[in-house]
C-alpha cells in the first residue's frame, strides 16, 4: 500500500513530534490546498461557491472556535451564534466609521470585540460548570440577540433593522458588496480559514493548549500542578469567541451580504454544536468533517434526492420533505455517534489511517 512509514526514521525530537510525521500526510495536505486554491475556483460554478463552499468555510471556522472551548477545554457553550453576531455587527460599525481601511483588517479586528464579550460571559465558568454553564451561555445568547434588536445604533438606525454590507476593496480587488465575485470571496474565506486553522493547531500543541486540556481532563489536578484556572478558562473563552467573531464577520461580509438578528439566533448555536459533536470533540479535522456533514449533505439531499426519486418511482418529493429527511439523517447520526463513537468522524478517520499503516497485519 502507498500509506507506509517504513524507512522514515526520526532522528530528533522535533521530527518525531511533528504535526505530519509521515511524508504521505504532507503530500495530502499540499494536495488538499491545491484542490482548494486552484481546482475548485476553476471548475466550480457560482452556485457551488456561493451556496456550498463559502458557508462551509464560515461554519468550519465557527466550529473550530467552539471546539477550542468545548472539545479542548471542556467548557460547554450554547452562545456561538451570538458571538458570531458580535463580530458581524462590530465589523459593520467599523466599516462605516472608517471606509478607507482595508476590510480584511476589520474582519480580523471584529474578533477582538467578540473575544472581549466572550471573556465577560465566561466569568461564570470560574465558579460553575456543566449544565449550569450551559444555561449561562444560553442566557448570553438571548441577551445578545435582544441587544441586536433593541439597540438601533448597532444597525445604524436602519428601518429594516438589518445590516447591509457596503462595497469594499482590498489590494485593488472588490471582495464585499454585490459586485464581488464568488471566486474572490471564496478565496478570501479559504485563506482566512487556512491561516486561522494553522494558528489554532500551533496554539493547541503549545503551553496554552496543554493547560486547556488539563483543565478539561481534571481541573483540580491541573490547579495543583500549577495551571491557573482563571487564565486557562478565560483564555479559552477569548480565543473561542475570537474565532466565532471572525466567522460572523465572514458570514455577513463574504457570504450573505446582509443579515438580520435571525442570522445569529440559537438555532445556529445548536447547529455549530452538532458540527463539533459529529466531527469530533478535540479535533480540528473534525470541525471540517462536521461542517461538511451538517451543511453540505442537506444541500446535496435537497438538490439530488427529488429528481432521483421522481426518476425511479412515481412519488414526488418537495424540497421541504427533503429538508425533513436530511434533519432525520443528521439526528440519527448524532445519536449513533454519541453511543458508538463519541469522538466522531475524526476518530473514524484516525482508525482508518492506522489500519492502512499496519496493513495487512491485524490491529
């Protein structure tokens, strides 16, 4: 088989602890990047990029943010949608106040405002955990939704109550507004996701990430070993909210073009949580897999299932029925994975890779 590590000797600790210790893994990563940056923009049409790939990348980044908090730190949150809204509204206000500044700077800066809000609502995690922390973050979700509606300054006193994205350029290319092409917006989203995934990977494998995982596994033992729960938990809330805030800014400025408060309601918080559960807690790869299942699979079912059924049978399936079928499939998958494989799709992929490494010997 082609997936072998025989003969790939590690002479240093750095080589042995590398993120991709097998040469084939490095080739796969470069192949994925080539497909994402070259093949998809060339071969895909406007619908595929705007309706599938861009929202897939947005929700992947939001899932990474929630996974940092829930999967790596063990702090459950149901306020991801609201933190995305903080980033979106912050980016909108900064864009109106400083129209000549590069919009990419504001997209990243919006995450700072979301991080500050996340730290504030993460303070209860110093005293409570489990179900009570879930209720606290859900209360933050409802409070922020109320603020998005009741504070007209946030949406610039628009009669519709919505925020509308103005046309902005970066490096001479239009990337937001109605004139921005789907290829440009997709490449911007992909670049941001790749950079922030690389940053999260290095952060998790460092001292901060290890302190998060120690808090997750046993917070009392971690504190006895010198980990300060105050810094560990609040830093996890800050980084998680930062990622969600950037994802929210991308959602409005690079995907929707306009948004109301419903774009950041609790349904999105649950949707992102399901992505993390299906993909795998404590896995960055799982965020990509979970986002693909939760977002791409329903789109494929809605577009492909009705014509297939009409061709093979005499029945007619509407788009709403197809949506219900996809919801049922996702619900069944969540239950099955929680019972049989709590670590999600990422764990299944790791098992497959391990079997390939030792094949044909049993494992």
